[in-house]
């Protein structure tokens, strides 16, 4: 299945990392180091990017922006900015899945109850829902670990409710020649921070990342 938008972030993430590398030369080495360390954490947990939801959504670009900003805020150590963005993604996904015209005023906690009931046979999701409820009810400043947990468990829940297709073909643009191309990701490769090799017809090799 072909993705409807630029879900592989070669240019945005490339610009971010490139800028931070430049900062490294001017005394911002810790910023780049911590950004890279958090990106490795995301890759380690293989947090799925919810392509199934992006493909099912009537506003995929809106969802893409919310996802992008939530992960970028985490990478830049802004957990209190990251959390409300990823919770907004969850709320939109649950409303699309469960809310109908007769249920216009369902609260987020009600939507989470409906999602948990639908996924009750998936025992591995029980901890995700318990942790999610604890996060939502926290009234203190959000820690980096809490932000990471929210990204992990919300992504898992949304990806389970909206399974990704077996293959996602994603449009992208070569940063060297500007030509449009496409790259395929299998469903088990569609996780945040994953990269693949792309050989452009211009002769350049690039490494687009999912983010």
C-alpha cells in the first residue's frame, strides 16, 4: 500500500541532525549527544509508526504533524511539550474508532475504556493501558521517562487498533538532485528511527529515517 504523504522524514530529520552537528562544532556537543542518545532509545524499543491510522485518517497530514512534533519534543528533551501532542493523537484515533453521532461527548478516559475492552484478548496490552492511565492522571511535571513511556504505549495501542499494511511504499525526495522517488518498508520495519538505504538515479546513496 502506498502512503498518502511524506512519512519518511529524510529532510526534516536530516536538517535537524545536520544543524545539531553544526552546533557540535560551536560548543553544543551535549545537545547533539543527548539527541542521538534519545533517538537510539526510540530505535531500541522499535516504537511503531501508526501507518494504519495515517492511511485510515481523513486528516493524515494533521496526524503526521502531531506525531512529528511529539517525537521531536522528546528528542530535544521537552517532555512536557511532547506528552500533550501524543495524547492528542491518541484521542483523535480513539474518536475515529469508537465515537459515533450518538456519542459526541465521550471523555478520553471513556474512549480508553472502549479501546481496552476491544483489545482485552491481547494480554500484552494490559500493561500499556495501566501505564497510560497513570500518565494521564499525573499532575506533576513530566519526566523524560514518562514521555518515552507515553510515546511507546500510545503508539502500540494506536498501531494495534489500526494495523499497518504488510508493505508501505513511501514517496521521498533526494536531497541532492531533488528528484522524487519511492522506498518500501515492510510492516516490521515501520518503527521510529529505522533507516534504509536508498540509491538515487543521480548516483547518491541516502539513508532516510522514519520519524
